């Protein structure tokens, strides 16, 4: 089986690496934490301590990419803090390393935040008009990778990430005066994130863009109220005075082109 490098063995990258190893792949994984190197080793992942900055790459990036057929880029933009670095510049620094390694197949994990909240149904054909700085930089990175003729990059635009240890409903439980009660929810479970990436590799679906969102879109009020009740937490209170705004992200392409069936 092919060797795969995963840049960013975090919330999704780590269990993805474990799943790929079970399927017979050899996996190299990166982390920015020295403490996590031991964890990667124990799970059978070849560990690399790598971090990208606006000024360069720290760590043995050449060896991390060497002899690998596929690179999965799963690092967050981290643009919410003051004095945050440019995500675009970090990827610009990474690209020459990818080119010199000989890797041609790349999966980039992006976000549905590249789409505008205009109460429409969004498909991969919809023109991306991000409103946030994070969305703008993600879209620019998508273009950098997909326009590079040396690479066959598939972009996966994930919705809100959920899983056993990540339940957004906990943060809204008991809160009051929340806006957008009727806005549709676009979420995806960790298991489906992993399953979709594995299906892209299995089907050799390179050079594509896929929206990855559970094909069920309850309103914010319905979804987060149900979550609070299920977790036995105080229900959130929503304010309906202002019109709700959002978008409904379609995952039809994933189901038709890849034959993927959502687990959650």
C-alpha cells in the first residue's frame, strides 16, 4: 500500500491516521507538540515535529514528505488570535517542499465558510464568497493548490465538526438571546470526515472539490435544543426578532460521485 503523509495529526488527523494504518497504509504524521510525538509513535504513526510560520518551516519537512504518494493537509488557519500569522503564507512556504518531494496527490481540508450566508442552497458550483478572514484565506489556499499544475489537489469543504468529544451544543446550552434560530445547520461527524477522505483515496478522485456536510439540515433552534435535552443541559434561548440568515450546503456530489453513504 502507498505511504501517506498527514500534515496535522490533531482532532481529525490522528484518528484518520489510525484508520488508514488499519487499512494497510504506512502513515507519516506531523505535530507541533513534542509531547504528542510519543502518542503518534505508540499508534504506529511515523512522527515528525513540524511547524509552519510566515518565515519558514521548522522540522524535517523533506523526510516527512519523502517516498509518500499522498499528502493530506489538515492544519487550521488559526486566525482568531491577535497577531495571528498568515495561513496563505504558510502554505506558500510548504508548496516548494511538496513539489520537490515528487508528491502529486494532495487532499486539502477546507471549510464551508468559503460560502456566503445568503439563505441559498450551496453546491460545489456555487461561487465562493467568504465573509470571514478565515474563509478568505482558506479559499486563497484552495486556489494556490488547485492551480498548481504539478499537483492534483482535491479540496474537501467540511461543515461544522462534531464528535464524541466535540459537541457544539455544550457551548450554547443555557445561553440566551441567541440569533439566527431558523438558520439551517451544516455539520459533519468525525467518522464521516474520515470515511470521506478514505473514499477519495479509494476512488482516486483527484482534482475535485467536495462539500462534506451531513445531508440533514435542522434549524439552529431545533438542533441545539435537542442536543441540550439529550445531554441534560439547560436549553438555549433564541431571539426571533431579527431575520435568520445562513445557507444549506449540499453534499449530493459526495454521495453520487463517490458513492459515499453517511454514517451519522
